[in-house]
C-alpha cells in the first residue's frame, strides 16, 4: 500500500480527506498541532506535528516519511480572518516548502488551490467573468492576498513539476459545504444576492472534494496528469436553484458574450476533471443540505 502525507489533515476539510484516503493509503497526517501521543489513529492513521512555514522541519519530515504522494491541504483557508500579508506569507511559504520537499523525494502532489485564484471574490468590484461556464483556462486576476497566494502556489507547482519531473494537480474548490450544514442555504445567503455574487453562487460538497482529490492522486499515478494541471471543483448547480443567466442579469445587468449555460447549473465548468479524471460532482444542496452525517473521527 502506498503512503500519502496529508498536510492540514486536522482541519475542517482536511479530516474528511484523511478519513477518505485512509481506506486506500497509509496516511500520515501532518498539522500544526498533534492530537496527543496517546491518541490512536483510526485506519492506521499516523500523526505528526509540523509548522509548514519552517523549511527545515518540512524537509526533515518529508524525507523521513518518504511518501509516494503528498496532499498539501494546510493553509490559512480564507481571507479576512488574518492580516492579508500574513495570509499571503503563510500560504505561499508553506506551498513552497511542501512542494519543493515533495519534488526532492519524487512524490506526486495534489494541492489545494481555490476558485479565489480567479480573482472574482475579493475584487474591489466583482467583475462579470470572461466566460460562462468558467473554465480552468480563464485568466487569474486576484486582488486579495488569499487569492494571490493560490496563484503563487500554482506557479510553485509548475516550477516543481518542471524541475523535478513530478506531476502536480491543483484543486480549485468553491465554497466547501458539509452534509447537514450547508451555509449556502441559510436564509441570510439565499435572500441576498450580494452574499453569493463573489463566486456566482457556487459551492461544493466536501465529499465531492474528497473524490476529486482521490481521482487526482490516481491521475498522477497512472500518467494521466503530467506536469501541472488545475481542476475546478464545484457542485452541479448553483446554491440558489435559479437560472444562472437570470441571476447574472438581475445582479450584474449582463452576461459575458461567451455564455453557454442552462438552467441552474454552476458558473464553473468541471468538464476538464470529467474528461481527464472521470470525476463529476455527485452531491447537490437539494439532498445534502438536510443530510445527517457525522464528521469523521480520526482517532479512537
């Protein structure tokens, strides 16, 4: 069984990744804190405490574990909770340290990017996109430090792929939702178009995120992914359940000239992931918003 090192594995979304990957991999979960040396990992999960901004510590751990693959998920996950410079510095330095170390040990990489890399969310004036649906080829124009850190992470990925010959997949999730706790269906969100306009009312279920990470890991293993590839990771529809064209017309007063969307579909295209990795999102808010599903427990 192959070994995968997951950074940020104790975080809100990271623990879902660790739990899902542990069915098929030997998983080493690295996070800033350790669950305790008396904590026994479920499914054989091992834990390491690690500050991702400490280059020597990251290289030490990665070379010690010598994983077959790395899932780099550790970051300050959103703008607005920390000073912008801290967000950019932390996320960019962590990405460099982890990906550079992975390249040195010939480990395949899947990393967390974000739809924030496009620059729609956090812009001084949220723009109409160049196209609908938005493909991975759309220009990246972030104005905020979080989105900029994700663009930097993807450039680091390209550099490591060129230099070390390891395949790297960057996953661009939209706003991640959790079964039974879909914030994108709260009344304050659904009753106010402005609340979701920054990413055109898109979202994604955490289980679909896990499935795409798994598919990307397999793609880096079987040669489907060579060099660096980015993949949108969004749900099958928009969070309001309304015609996307009508929403755009109502809020922005226009749609881009390059527009080919039907009904309540998402503003982001997942055609690339479907074509290369066989992945499509399975979970819509219509069922998942009221599902009762416990958060994964990583220890026993």
